[in-house]
C-alpha cells in the first residue's frame, strides 16, 4: 500500500468521526422547534457552544446538540 493510500484512509476515518449522528436542520427550523430566535442560534455558533455544519451554501445544526446547549437547569426556590 502506498503512502497516499494510507493518507486517504486516515482522511476517511477523520471525516467519518466528524459526521454528526443526529438530525441536521436549518437554523429557522431549529429556532421554531426550540422557541428561540435565529439570532440566538447564530450567537451560539459564533461563541463555539454549538457546532454548525455547512452543506454547500446551507448552514445546518444538529437539533439534539443545540437543545443540549440551550438547556439551562433552574434550581428550586425551597
């Protein structure tokens, strides 16, 4: 096997590891689903707390990952 074949195989493995396993949706769909604004989602992408995926010219987010990033547990008032 040649070095270039080894490199291609390594590139395929790293690409497969970065492929999201959840449902990718448009920012408008995610905003509507989670009752937040698109601007809020864009801010989270910019600050790095949510990963965005570019498919051609389209930006998509993993809905499960976004939900987890936006979820804030509020303590009880006891």
